[in-house]
C-alpha cells in the first residue's frame, strides 16, 4: 500500500507527468532527492510509469475493444502474443483465465489483426470486436482514486504553463512520429534525449510538445498497479442501455469513483467499463446500489480481471538491480 507521500507523488504526475522533481518536491514539501527516490521505488515495485500518448481521433486511429475466448493454456499464449504487438494496449485475462480483452488501434485501411490474424488462430473459440465510439472516462481522464491527494492550490502550482495550441490545429505531422515513439516508451524522457531522437533542438522539441499538449493532441498517462491504492477487485462490466438513455447513463457513470474506464461501443452491450473495488463485497455493493439505481440499464455482464499483462505503453524491460 502506498503512503501519503507516494499518493501525492502519483497525483502530481497525473497533473503533469513531466513536472521536474524539483517542482514536485517544492509543492509536496520534500527535497527533489526524496521525490526521485520515491519515483524510482514506485517504478520498481508498483509499476509506476508515465506514458505519452496521442489522441486516437487526431492521430487518425480507430480503437476497438477485442474480446477473445480460448482454453486456459491457449489463452495464456494468445494473450502474450497480443502483448507483443505494437497495436495493442490494456491486455487483460478475465473469467478464470479463459477470456482475453484488449484495446486494438487500427488506421483506416489496416485491420489485419481483426480480419486476418485472429480468425486464423485455431485456439480461439469465440471472438468479438467492439468499436469505441466515445470515451467517458479513460486516457487523459484519470481514475479518481489516483487523484485525491493534493489540494487545489497544489494542483495549480504543478500545472504546466499555458501555451497556444499547435498551428496544425490538433493534427500530428510526420515529423512528430519519432517524438511520440520516444514518449510512448517513457513520457519523462529528458528534452536532450528527445532532441537527439528527433533531430531537433531541445528548444524546438519543448515548444512542439507544449503545443501538442495544449489542445490534447498528446497527453501523458500514468500507469500504476492500482492494488497499491486499495483496489484489489477489478472487473470488466458490459452494460446494455436503451439508446434514448445511453448518453445520460454514460455521463452519470463517469462521475462514479469506482470506474476507471467507461466507453460507448458498438455491439449488443453498448457501454463497456472497468470497475476498481476493494473486494468482491464492495463490487457487489456497487452493482446492486449505485449502478442499479440508474434507469435505462437493461442488462449487465461482469467478469473479474485476473491479470493485466499490458497497460497503455509497451511492456518495459525488467529493471536490473545492482
């Protein structure tokens, strides 16, 4: 479990994932060295990572929520194969280890995973793909359980300076590809390294990154083993909502502290969510009270998540200890 300083550091990175340790330390009332030590320990022990991501719509990408069912042994191998792919994120094992869910990014004319690779996999017994139509929580919208440590004044002191949005109007340029690749591996990559990777000067990289972040074209996500924040019970939820109530229910659910992800999708279940609860009894309470109180939900399917094999960014190499 994280202590108060750990939680404050995680919240600070949610506000600005690239904030210098000196600024974070000043806001939290500790030294930059203490912040650096805590950050290193959380990376090694709690899976903490800052990951730079592009807004899928502005990057010309479509996201799909993939559901696969296979035998227990085959599911493990298939899940690991999905982890290794560059076009997947949030690969999870659920339902006793026989169901795999993953987010798949595709561009307008490349659906190889959906149309060719998965159908040719003999071990798959069932497959469905649901296009993400609208995200109510997820991406730049953080799970509230990781943003409860800092006061409003502390958050204001950490926010980056406001700059004008990119002149490209939220569009990514070909020259941004190397920058995004580096940030995808580590959102806190120093400016000097980003400059060397992109062939630009540090000042140019800093200006371009600030522009892209200003209008949400690029955002910084924070990965963390949320069990360290007290949420040991994770579950996938598939909700069927009458069309007339879909947006109202989505907006209402987006205020629920228990949900870390919520999106409208295609398919018979038109809302997909991930709930983070303390234990099975807490999940039962949520499903039978706050969720059940919303009119318009006609069906609900839930599946406990056993393991998250991949989050938003690439799976990092093991940290070598001296």
